[in-house]
């Protein structure tokens, strides 16, 4: 079966009819391998967790392949599963990792060179950690993945104005926490 000229939605319908991981599902997996991994990496923050999350996303896509109802674009449905999977995985590792990060920061504050370079080495991922999981995901998708407010509204089950307000509040929260990075 030549799947190269099929739309994502056509492949999804064919994958739902396939008994296992047939050619349509494999084609979808290949098409979405990089976009899903990129979202997972940006939400999880490192390659190992991103790889685990991406694998979990594709397992969920396989198990739920018959549930796509074409009410939205297939890519939106896939990205929604990726976001929810990452948020769930981040919550499950949340407290343990936050304590580890806090311990590392306390240790780095004891070294004068670290303190002097701290504002220079502050990266965006660290800055985003002050936000809630959903706000962090929304900012990443809006500014790193170029999602529209309409796409975000659909993914997060919010109104467009609600998305705009959450993103504005999240940006303001980051500006207040790190004014030196927003001058």
C-alpha cells in the first residue's frame, strides 16, 4: 500500500481498521516521530525523559487508534495526547525531582563562581520551571512550536481569550521572577 500521498486523517481511518501495526499506522508513526519527540523534549526537559515520554505517546496512539473521530486535525489529536502524556509523567516525577533540583541549587549557591555566573547561565527551561505544568506547556507550544491561540484553545479545552489570558499571566509571572532577563 502506497501511503505517501494519503492525508493524516485518511491514514488514521485506515490504521483504525488495521488489526495491528499495519502500514498506515507505521506511516503515521514515522510522520509524527520528530514532532512528538520535539514536544516531549521541550516539556520533559531532557533527552532520556523525552524518549520515554515519546514511546509512551506512541503506545497510547496505538492503543487508542480507533478513538480518533476526525473532529479536529489528526495532528492536533496527536499533539494533545503528547501534551497530556508529558504532563502526567512530569507530575509523577514532580516532587522527587523538585527536591533534587533545589538541593543542587543550594549547593551551587555555596560556590562564588556559580553565583557570579548564575544569571548568565540561566536558561529558559529553568525559568519555565516556576510555572504550572499547563502554563509551561502552553508557552512552549505557543513560542517554540508556533501554535496559534485557536490550536491551543482546542488542545487545552479553553476559549481563545482564555488561552491569551493564561499565556499573558504566565509571561508576566516569568517577567516578575526574572526581571533581568526581560529588560
